[in-house]
C-alpha cells in the first residue's frame, strides 16, 4: 500500500495554527471593544455627562429701526446696506422748509407773548397809580364834605350844597373801590412771576420747543454704532412717522439663542461657561460664552398659533427651550465677526452648579439705551432765553 501524499499531510499539520491565530484576533477584538466600552462609560460618568450641546443655535441681536418722528419728503440718504455708522451720524434728511417756517412762527409768537406780558406788568403799575389818585380824590372829597357839614350847621350854606358834597364823597369812595378791584385783577395775572416764568410765556416757549424739535427731527441720526441693513427708503419718498426706513445692527452686541431639549436643562444653570463654534469658521474658532438666562417657555408656547394637544391622537414630542448665551470675550467678535441669523454649535459646561435656573433679582439699569436724543432741547432753551431777553430790553 502506497504512503499518503506528503502535501496533504503538511496541510493537515499546519491547519491548527491558522485557527489559533483567528481565535486570538477575535479575542483581542473583543477585549478592545470591552475596554472601549469601559473607557467610554468611565468618561461619560466622570466628564462627558457634564456637557450638553446643540446645533440648534443662532446668532441674534438688536435690530435698531430708523423711523421718522415727523412727516416729510426725503431729500438725502447718507448710508446704505453694509455701511458702518457711528452713533450720531446723519442717516436720512427730510425737507425742512415747513419745519423752518413753523419754527419762525413759534419764535414770533414767543416774542409777541413776552411783550404782551410786559404790558400786564405795566398795567399793574398804572392801576397802582390810579389807586393813589383815587385815594387823594377820596381824601379831598372827605375834607370838602366835613367842611360843608360844619358850615351847614351854622346855616352858611344850603342843604343842597351839602348834598352835592355827599354825592362827591360817595363817588370818590366808589372810585377808590373800583381802583382797588382793578389793581387786584391785574395783580392776579402777574403775581409771583417774572416775564420768563409767566404762564403765557411758558406756553409760548413750549410751542417753540415743539417747533424746534420738528425742525431738528428732519435730520435722522444713528442711535447706536453699527452696520446699516434693510434700507427701503428712497429719495423723494414721502414718509410718515413710524415708517421703517432702514435698520442699524450693532454687531458687537450680539448674543446666541440656543434651543436645548427640555431633557438637557436638568443641570443647566445661569453663569455656566459655553463653548461656541460657528459654521462659517468651523472648529478653527471657538468663542467663549456664558449662559445668561434660561427661557421661561417653549418656542411653541409663544408661537402665533400655539399647539393644541387636547386631541385623541396626541403624540408626546420633546420640546425645546431657548437659552440665551452671551459672548464673554468681545475681542473675538472683532477678529471673527458674526452676522444675525448665523448657525452655531454650542456646548455648555455643567460642572458649575452654583448658579440659579432663573434670575433672582430685577435689573436696576436699562439693558439697552442711547443718549443721542438727550440734548435735543439744550439749544432750544438757549434760543428761548435769547428771544425773551431781546423782547424785554433788560426789564423783568
């Protein structure tokens, strides 16, 4: 009988090592998977669960509308979409012809009122002089009557002449009473006032201020520093108060509205640090932020048509709550500016649990403000003083 094929024998002998190697690789892979699961579990419980992130986040900010406060025709537009404007820069001007005429009329009315009030003071002085005259006339009539009364007792004069003296005395007394009443009436109009504080002058001054405001409001300025957007106004357009002409967006004061699932808010607190990345710059730029507030309602609750869930086929859907995040490093916005509406990724570090979930104290100062309109009446008051002085000739 012939011996078996040596090649077959060699293959039979070498087969076991192949099976051992495969089993080793499978066992190694299983160990690696187990170790990865253990590592991931340890990372999650030690660190990973202390972070919550969402890509449902967008840049938001103030969109300051530029609207006229008076009606008028647009004569000039000084800025267009994308232009940088500083606070106080002129944006739009209206035709000032009507406002100038109104201001001139108000100035004339104020001057005329000042002169009329000066006449009231002069009337008081005249009434005082008339009262003095009536007192002298009364004293003379009283003396004449007393003298004639004594003469009548001796029969030196007739009773008719004494009666005439009595009538003259009565007339003088009535004249004094009338002069006193006239003086009182005139004094009521000017008591405890000077020309500038007289009610008629103050009313005319208020009318001048209103006309002055209409005149300067024909020039619209930027309330804040920012970039122009949404320009719709055109030269020659007739605009009415409240018409939106353009907007100014201060891109250095933007924030993030991040919409987190309600299940992500369990450990979220005000003041926690946030890492923000933008789609436009990718992961190369990481903005530093901080949780400023957690929303007081879901987006659907404040929608125009809130959802009605009282139906038979209701399905529970996890809601999202808006969380406001502010940037803590403004220099990053200078170097890598963001625009309103851009998409962002946000990740909140939940390690700090000392902050509250809702604001505990009301704000004591305005959140956003501008002082560009505060001094509008300063020049008007200066002009009013000049008009009053010019029409009083130094007499108060």
